C-alpha cells in the first residue's frame, strides 16, 4: 500500500479563519513533506519533517504552521491567510529523507482563500 | 544548486505515436532523477526514477527514460501513446540532505485520435 491520504479535499476559508490540513500515511515512512502548487505550475517545497523533526522550512510565512504529532500524521495549520495563498497543497512521504528515496504524494487539498 | 529544464510546455501527439518528453538537468553531484505524472485534480504519481543503477529505466504504463550523463538529459519516452496518457508530466531532481525535490516547469501532453 503506497497511499497517502489528505483531508479535506477542498477548503474555502476567509482571511480571518483558522483551519488545518491533515495528511496521513501508514507505510512506516519517516520523512513527510508539504508542497504548494499554484495553477499550471510545478509543486514547490514548503516543509520537510524527518523523524518527526522539522528539517527544512523554505522561508514559508508564519501564517503556515506545520505540525508532526507522530510518524504517521502531518498537519498544516492555517491562520490569517491571503488570497494569494489559494493553491493545491500536496503532502508526500518517503522511507526516509535520503535523496534516492521516492516521495509518494497524496491527492492534495485545494484551498481557496476569500 | 541543482535545476531541471523541461523543453516544451505542451506536446501533442496522435494516438499510437511515439511520446518524447524532454528533460535536462544541472547538478554538481551525481543526480537522482524522477518523472512524475499528474492527472487533472489529482496528486503526483511516480512513473520512474534514476538512482545510478542502470541508465535505461523502465517505469509504469509503458514509459521509460534514459539517463545520458554526457548530454545531462533524462528524456521520457513511450512507443505508443494512449488517450489515457494525456496529463501533466514533471521531471524532478532530488537536492540536498533532505530529499528536496526540484521540479521542472512541466509538460502537458495531449493525445488526439
């Protein structure tokens, strides 16, 4: 089973709302990732967690707050977002964070900020 | 820093024709290269990857890619296109100590009858 699940599939929020995106994998992977993908663009890395520790933050604004409660779960907490944050948010996981490891992607959460 | 260039943002082929999607990379270390496919409103699915074991890599759905160090290329091919191959294709290189994927801009493949 190489499935990464993400909830919700779609999310509409106002600029003053607080919401969370959830990502889950049961493959025993120890690295998890958040990517942001704008329309007609490639995914861009936001965060990397390795063994439940934040390893990379690609200078993401603090209105995005990641959390890794355990090795299977990754959350992305959203607060005071801007309309330009509207995008597809993709979660991925890999066996570990070595460069040759395949990242398995979830279906994404499509976020619209009004 | 490593980078990936995909030549041709749109490629259109007839059903049954050869598919060739181009990818060139720039890397100061031996690269790890990946091809992913993204169908509309979906996440990314791995087609194949190069990790230095063999220069010709076979993937899913009849796709394959050849790593050519002298040309710094990793082009994706399929002998005979199917309508179901219509999608966005991304070439990517893994960079750094934490498997950061650097994606090319993507190539949208259209297959017409």
